[in-house]
C-alpha cells in the first residue's frame, strides 16, 4: 500500500495512508501523510482491529482535505470495512484491491471456518460496496466473482524492480544458493523445501549447494528441528526474517523454490527473485503465467509430483542465471501500477461527476 502511495505521489497525486499500529502518530513520510491508529486485539501479528469510532475519526481527520477516493486492501481486514464507511461519509468512490485467491486454507479447521464466516459477511460486503474492485491476479478475479458476484479489474502486484536487480548483470554467480522465502506456516511449503534439500544432498553429496530458508512464523521451531533430525544442518539454514538487502544478495544467481499451496493472490517474492536474477521453480500459483508471458524464466512443477521438484531444482542449477531486462522491469514496477491506478481514479471521478450532475437536474 505504501509503495503504491509513493508511486502515486510521484505522479502528483496527494496521498494519505491510514493504518493500525502499536502506537499512534500523524506524520509526513516521503511526502505522504501517514496516520497511525492504535489497533486492538492483534491476532498473530497479522490482523488487528480498530477501536470503535475509527471511521468517524478518520472522516474528521480527512474531512477538511480534498479527498477524491478511498483505497482499501484485502476484503477481510477490519480496516477495509472502515473504509466503506469513510467513503460513504465523504461521498467519494471506494477502490478496493483484493489480494486473496480463495478462502483461507492451510490453517486449523476452526480458523478456516471462522475465515469463511468473515468472508461471507464483512468480506462480501466490502466487495459489493466498493465502487471499483481491483484483483492482483486472474485467480483473484475468479474468487471475487464467486464470493460476491463482482467483476474485478486485473491489477497485478508490483515491486521496485530496480532495487532488486544486480548492479553488474554479468557478475551473477552461476550456481548460488537454493532459497525459500515466506512465512513458516502450514501450506507454505517449507517441508517440501527440506525434501528437495535431502534429495539434492543424496545426489550431489559435498558438491550440494547451500539451502537457505528465510521467514518467521509459528512453525519456525518445527523447521529448525526437522533440519536437525533429518541430518541436513550441514547444507540447510533457517535464518528467520531477513532484510531485502540480504535477500537480494542470496537470490542473485540462486534458485528460488516456491512450493506454496496457500490461497495467495500473488506472491511478490516471485517478481523480486526474477529481478534479482534468480532462477525460479514453483508450483502453479496465481500470477505465475503473467510472469512467464513477460519473459521471466520459470520452471513450473505439478503439486502432485513431489520428486519433480528436486529434479527441477537440479536442472535449474545447471542453467545460466539472468535478470530482468529494462522493459520487463518497467512492466512490473510500481510506476506502471500507479499509472493504471490513476486511470481508474480519473474514470471514477468522471462517473461521479456525471451522476451528481444528473441528480442536480432531477
């Protein structure tokens, strides 16, 4: 959200970001006004709830400004429901960007059931009340239609590709590390990553590359225990969370393994890895075909064929590393997405103006 706001500001659009945080503040950061409201009842450092009266408070904070649209992200986030009320109070369009490609899965049955109840109530309402819905992949488009009967416009995720690309393309290492990046949770695929490491170790022995897992999550200790119990500690390291700078260095010339089966709308890690010059081996996740169509080299492996994952990684290690060219980097940049987003806002502004003019004549 902040990346999109920054790109919009560069196009001359004033932007204010309102988010939940542990403490409150109202600052200007990179020409963006950032309002932080203290959240309540944080769930797993992922989901937080706004206090009562948050919508009215936001309207008061923004009411004196020239607000042309309200932007929300992800249907089940409580702040998306707040955005519905803010847009209605300010009488401006609501643009909702959806990131989920299905109901939440890979968690406990209770969490999955609770998530569906939220989707069928608050989530569906957010989608139906939005003036325009943007979907970050084709899979998300289909899910929005299935859940709420709403037609969404395709709006792929993006990265600051130039920040991930190597400074000297010819200096990419030709083997590099094998890398897993993501939350260490059920369904993300860290178990399959260890299966690949075990298979490669059995085939290459002391010539096996190093396997690096990056990410936090409730199963991080399980991951580290599995590394020890399976005798993989010589070639596999679970690092926990890492900075983009560290990830960029490891991905350059390496192989990203992406065995996720979660209902993710689009994984930005895939674009970051491609920009950094990593070869990619992935299950057929949403948005992958768009990357391939833009010229990114990806080896797709069927989910039901576990042995093929290790074979694909071994083959990828033998292939030359390459990074995005300038045209592809532009296509997946936030500057490009801001251009599209500005067009959506302009179209909605014209529609609202026409509707108000028609209401004035009647």
